[in-house]
C-alpha cells in the first residue's frame, strides 16, 4: 500500500470512535476496514486497518483491473493525480500484452500516411469501423510509441539508426514497430518498471475481480469499485474507488485452443454486462491463422499447453508462404493479396483447406529467407520450434488457426467512457469502434495505448467531482467462500465437474461457433449452452453451493458462459457475412446490415432461484452471484460507415456516442 498505515486489532469500542463519515463507508457485514488519507476528504490523515475476521476493504482514488499495456499505461498517468490500485488476476506479467509477438502499428515511414493507415484499418474491419475512432488512433499512435521509448522500451532499429518497421497482413506499408518477435514482453517490462518505481501505485497480484460495485441514482448507474478474491490467501478484498478502469483483456478461453493466457476468461466483459454496461459486436471473434500445431512437430510436447503458441503475422509479412501438406501453395486461390490478406481471410482459407484435405494443420514456410534474418527477426519462434526438434531455417512450421482476439466488448466512447458513470474501459475488453468486423494486425497494442491515455483526463475530472460529493452511504452484499460451509469433498466435486463443463462448453463453441458458422449450428449451440449451464448450476446447488459463494473455477465458468452466450446471440442477430463473422446461410455482405451489434441490459434480474428483483434503486449488484441479466435486448444499431448519425424511421436520430441510444430491430433473447 502507498502512504502510511497503522495495523491493530479492533474492538467495537474502537470502531465506535471512528468519525461518522468513516463509519458510513464501512458496509454492514464487512469484517475489516481501511480508510485512506485521500478518500472523500476524510478528516483522518492516517490509514487505519481494522481486522475483525478475514475480509478487507481498501480505498483508492483510481482502481485498475488488469496489468496489460492498457492498465499499466493508464495507471502511470493517473498516479500523478491520486492513489492507484492495479488488480491483476495472476502474476503482473501474465496478460495478453506479454504474449504479443508482432508489434505496434504506427505511421513512421515517410512514404506512409495516417490516411493510408486508416484505409487499411477500415478495409480490414469490413467497413464497420468508426471513422472518428480510427482517425484518433492512427493520428495519436506515433506519440504514444515515442512515450514508450522515452520510458525505456527498446525496439529494433535498422542500419540507418531509424526504427525497423515490419509489414504484416492487411497493411499497405511497413509500419510495425517491434522488438524482434517479443514486442509485448518488452513493452510490459518497461511499463512494469515504471509502475514499480511509482510510490502512488499499489499492485495487487493474484486478485480475481468478481463483480463491479454499482449504485443507481436518478436513472444513472455509478461504479464505485470492485469485489475481488485473493486467490493466495483466500480472502475477499473489496476495492472502493472514485474511478474504475477495466483493462482485463478478452475471452479467448471460451474456445479449446487459444493464443490467450489462462487468465483470459472474459471476466471484465461479463462483470460489465452484469453491471448493465452496453456490450457491442461480440460475434466478431478473431481466429489467428497461424498458431503452432503441436501435432505436426517432430518432438511432441509432453503435456497440453495452457495456451497455443503464436506464430506472428510478421512471418508472413517477411515472406512466409502457406502450403497444405501436399506442398501446394493455396492462398493465391482465395485472395489476390495471398499471404498478406487480412486475418479473417487467411483463417477461413486455412479452415477450408483443412476441411477439403482432411488434414489437421497446414505449413508456413520461411526457410527460403536468409538464416541470419530469420533468427534475428524471430528468435523466440525459432527457439520454441527447435526445442521440439524443428529448425525453421530449413523446414516449414506446422500451423493451425486458434482463437486470438475479441473485437467486441464493452461499448466505449472516444475517451474510454461507458454508459456507467465512473467506469472506463481500454484494451481488448473495450469495443471502441476501431476494429469493426475484424482487427488489422498490430492495431491492438496501439488501441490500448491510445485509449488508456485518452481516458486519463475524464477520469481525473470525475475523481475530482467525487472528492467533493461527500461520503458514500451504500451497503453491498457480502461474498462467501465455500470453505466456510462446504465439506472439502464437495468443493473438490464442484471443481472437478466445473472443469468438465468448461471443456464441454469449449467444444460446443469450436464445433458450432467457429470460423465458419450457420444458423442451424448457432441455434444448436444456443440450446446446448443453455442446457449445459442449467446442468452445471443444478450440480453446484445439489452440492450445497449458495448464491453468494465464490471460488476461481466457478467464477471463471460463470464468465465463460456469459461471454459465450453473448457471442452466439450476436452471431444469430447478424444475418450477413462480414469480417470475422461468416455464415453459410447469409454468405454475402449486406449494406443494410452494416451496423454494430448491441446488447443492452433489460430491467429484470433473475437469480438461480428464479426470483426477480424489480427494485428501481439497484444498490446491490450481487443479488445472486450467478444471477446474470436475463432480459437482454440484442439487435443491430444504425450508424453510417464512419460513425455519423442517421435518421431511422420511428426512432428519430441514433448516435453512436453516449448517452442515449435507440434500438433498431430489437429481438428478445
């Protein structure tokens, strides 16, 4: 913790001596309390920790959920204005950023231009991108990269001393700033060092974010922080703050094979959805065309990987050629850009080859390039393959598509704002309008950097308003650990069955909601996922599970179900093929369907017991831990190619920006 703290045992007499403002901040049922020196103008200037039992409440000005590039860069900036807590699910380095190989796209080449970068982004995005967002990101991106360099990030340079710029699929110019094939690792290293050196930032590793703490006031929803589970100490930790940033990454593990680390289970998207944030474009799941196919390696791994090993897009950008196992080059038959086509095109082409040939993987060959060039540009890939008996300087690499990136997420404005006051989003958890129907290679780290910075000023302004608003007077429900009332055998049974259910869900998603879809398969997935979720819930309750209980396996499973259902519902709503969403029943792009898919929460909240909460003041977001928002409205919302407002018959004008949206073609799901 930053600042001074006093730790001592507390009696009821001690608690009674605390000031009224402090007491009101301590919710009924909390077992411990921490009052910060800066929170709500509290008169006490010393942090006080009261320990009655296990749980703890912590107060900060800013709360950041996630320790990737978005969360860290945001924390570094807002720490100049107040105290910051970074909550991360595992080790601080365990995030999607750390696994990013290719680089960050930005205009540095004299022959390149912002307009060209915008054009490539919009074309790759299936013309569903928001032009204003695209322009902002492509314009501000170079400055964000310069800031990383000033912070100590080391990127590759050419013989001329200038940044070495690579080219990847979908890009018309060389504009990929990189650190060999370990760019994300280098960015994460530089940012973590800056965080470690900042006394205003506290890092809370192994804290699983469970749910956002929200309050409804005058028809506006406000976010006041997040409940977490410390997975090392098995304590519930409640973080209350004036501003919360979700930067928790995507949901790759709704599929059995993903390049995402194990922490990517859709926690942020699911939490935001339960808190009534608007979710957009969840049907657009990007499958990276080239993950390492372990079964094609000379020496097979001894155990299954937690996440697929990525073979960066830059291999194809440097001249890598795709062959089937008969050594037939196939990409020119699918697209005139061949291996440099956008990811959605390449992934579908590989998928088609696998189905036609009955093979399990294809081959990516870079061996025709000079050995020194291969080893200098791709040292990490070369080392991993050599560890399994494959020399990529002389043999092709076995590759197969794997789930890689969620283009959809929590709908965000131009400064990362959501429809929930005090809640901002950045990185893969957000849907900013940049990616549209398909993300252009190396635009993800760029978007995270730009939107993390753009969220700073409105966050600081919101924090200032909250500081003068007086103390909170809210009571949220209290989470419960299974060990408090369940036998060890019951907990073991629950964890075992949850792992099995998780694998079944992943298998359903890959079989029915994969690279190529159809209406019948999507409906089958919708039904099977619904039945599977009911089966899992009933199993837990038969073993003595209670609505407010939490453990990591069950919470991840809840979030995976939530995200999977949103992907399926969104895919069913989009009756066309655009970008990453390809359906055999509607194989063509339809201009009338060029609209974002929106999931907007209804007013009913249903618990596992089937009870409905109809209170207008939703002061307790945890009515049932697994009680999600059942009354969702999903449909396509009107906007032009570049995010302008257009008239819609019967609905007036619809604006992509906040605060008011109008739903077009609503379907109750």
